[in-house]
C-alpha cells in the first residue's frame, strides 16, 4: 500500500508541475522517478485521482487534477479566463430549435464544451462534444439571439 500511496502522490505532482498529454508520457516520467507501472494500473490510478484530460492552449491535450478543475471552474464562473485563448479554435455557430451547433478546429471541441459546461450558464442545459463539433442544448424559452450572446463569451462569433 505504501508504494501505491507514493505512486499516486507522484502522479499528482507530475500532473500539477508538467504538461503531460498521454499515459505513455506519464509512465515515462514515473519511470524516471523509479516507478514502473502498467498501462492498466496507470489508467486505474488516473481514474481514482479524478484526473481529466482537456484541450491545451497549444492545440494538444493535457492532464489536469481535480484542483485545476476547481480553479478553472472559478475562473469561468467569474469570466476571468483568457477569452482569446478559448476562441482560438472556434469557427462558426448555427441554431436549430433548442440546439446550437458550434464548429471548431479539429481537437478544440472538447475544450470548448468543457468551458461552457463549467461556467454553468443558466441558458445552456449541457453540451456534447466531438473532435470539431459541439452540440449545446438550450433551455426552453431561450432565443437564438440570447444563446448567441451567451456563447460569444466562449467563441466570439462574428455573426
């Protein structure tokens, strides 16, 4: 059990202090610290630690800890996250009924959906993301114009 506790602490430390984008990369970092793990063990550890993978500013993905999510959540709720960074992959928005279809550059959709979900906008019930498309479900009674105003905060639509 002592080894597992040490391993989990090391994983958290590495994720907080370095930009790690894959389990292979994390396993290599752990090995540099004398900890050898299988992919299955590493996957279980990441799940137990509630580590998430999110789109990074540079276009790739990185692991973040629960604490990082809390910080990002607070920043989104108070509109303190760099809007230009978030909008970098946004391309277009169209509406159909209570659905907003947001197109992004490939790989940016999950980050945009995450930002929208974490902001807990009352106008948006939730999102579903692919690699370049986000479906945002609008609450009943929200007009397309109201939704466009809310989503401009995340995507800076030119419409």
